[in-house]
C-alpha cells in the first residue's frame, strides 16, 4: 500500500468533548472499529472549531460533539461548514436536537445513557453507507459487479459485498451471513448507488452452493410455483451478472441446468398452456427473468400440445428459455420484440446494436456449455427472427427457420402479447394470427395447434 493510499484510508475525526471520560470511551470505540486508522483532532468549543475551519478548512470524515446547550445557532453553523462530514451528537438530552433531524445531512444522536451500544451501531451504520473510507486499494479486476436484484437474491449473504468508491477503491458494505432487508438498501437506492461488487475469488463457492440448492429443490416433490419462480428469478439475475464477465464456468452451467430441471419437474410431462398463461398474468418483479421463465414454459406446453413430447425437447426449450436473454441488462431492451419496435423507441445507436445482436451473443454464451444439447444455440440465435423475414439479427426467410426455433418464436409471441394485454386467451391469439404463420415450419405448427385442444390431453 502506497503512502498516498494509506493517507486516503485514514479516518479523520474532529471532536468537541466536555467530559474526559466520554472522550476516552469514544476514542477507544473508534480505534476498535477502525484499528490504527483514526486521526483524532480534539477542540474545546464550537466557537474554536468555527474559527479554526474559517482559517484552515478541515476535511474530516466525522464531526463528534458532546453537547447539552439549548442554543443551536453555533452548532448549525459548524455543521453547515462541515456539510461533507458525518455528524454525531453525544447527549443526555436528545429532545433538544429534534429540529436537526429533518435536515438533509441529519446528525446521528448518541445517548450517553446507552453510550457504547449507540455509538457502535452509529459507526457500523455509517461505515456500511460508505461514509468511512476503505482500508486500502485493491485490484479492480478481482471485483465482480452485481446489481441490486442479484444482491437481494443472495440473502442471507454467502460472501462479503462491496461498493466502489472512486477508481480502484472498494469498501465492504455487507458481511457474509447478513440477512439483507430493504432498509439496508434504502439509502443506496436514494443515492442511486444500485451496483455492488463481490470478489471473484469468493463467488465461485457461492455459485457452487446455489447450483447444489437448485438441484436439491429439483429432487423434492411438490415444489410450489412461488418457490420455483423465486428460485428461477434469483438464479437468472445472478447468471446475467456473472456470465458476461466470467463466462459459463462449470458452476454457472450447473445453475442453469439445475434451474431448468426444477422448472421441468414442476411442469410435469403434460404441461397445460392455459394454466401457464394464467400463471403468467400474475408475474411480478424482474421482467427479464419472468419473461425467460414463461417463454420456456409456454414453448414446452406448445410442444406437448402438438405431440413433440420427448423430455429431450422439453429440456432444449427450457434451456433456450433460460439463456435466450442472458446478456440483456435493461428491461426496456428485453421488451423490444420486433425491429419496428426498436426503431420507434428512443434508443441510442449503441443500445440498438446491443438489442439487435443479443441473440448472437447469447447463442455464443450457450456454446460455452460443455454438454450443450444440439439445437439450443440455433433456437437462441433465431429467437427474434420472423415468419415474414423481417426479424433480427439476420432477417432470415421464414422457411429457413428451424422447427424448434419456430415453435419458440410462437411461444415468445404469445408471452409478449399476454404481458402487453393480460386479457389475451391463447387459442384466440393463435386464431387471430394464423395467417402470418403460413410459411415453413410455422405453418405446420399453427395447423397442429388449431387442430388440437388441451381437453384432448385429459
């Protein structure tokens, strides 16, 4: 660690104490919390602090004041002069300072009657909220960014979680084992800090454990739809963060396979399209995960309905559903269904490029699987092609689209329609759109769909 790094890692504290015992106890707690890092500047009065800062502006992390005076004028002046610092007020009369609690940079009130525990909680809170600088710099390549939805799915945390402070500097904001609550995230969300980091050296164990948990869930009888959807969403958001930066490692492959196995077990050998559509209308939360889950499910139900009943076909469609949008980051990108929709949306050129090429990118990711079933990469690469040849990325003629890709595209059409118009009925949708499917494999599939009913499965 360089001297510059060491200097940046210091915790600077300006303090005003009347009681020497309180001052000594405070210094002891600070050293316990930030060992070897505290620079403690004691002053005697508010006026002395104001005069000093006017002459020599102090940059401090903490302003700690033992205060019992009913006059708040000097205190407010000092707090305004040190608006970039965190303010702790140590007092036996907390009611005197209620007016300050509505300020944007409200102080933390430390009650002397409960001093050690109050101070400990306050220091922990502000270190978690990145008010205290980190110990030192580390290699930024060691840190893997994850978004806030992924973080929610990792609770209780199986690894330390960090937030980035400037270039190449990270601070631990949540420790392993922490049961994450929305109150923990509130201030991060308000400050628009919604990206966190985990160490790559630690995430592999997390991924392996998640794969094991999913596989165990897949083996249990009667997994509820709610548990399954939560597990799918958590796994999908995690994979979307990890794969673009680490590739499909053995651990991430196992997560994807176990998640698909769990989903297929819940679907059963005779998945009902009507039941899946009813479930789709209830979906909330992460759109990309919900969309991916439901496209795979609907594709399997359509395959069963037209007699493509093999477990291998179901697995291909389920895995394609899981992977087909795995490189997509933003919900508004995932909601783009056709080239016309992309052209009429206010996206930048770079965003349009990402949208139009994501089928190719996701197909390339799928090829990293050590034992990828045949056709899966083709389904993914073609999932935004259209029967009329006006799809993307290649504008393939409808007759050149593979059979499973055509089925998957029709499933995605139906899911998209239900997301946009929840009142949609599947049979009505296919009857209304039959004409546009009168080409290549689409024609064969739509004919079978219209000539069969779910009642025939009974």
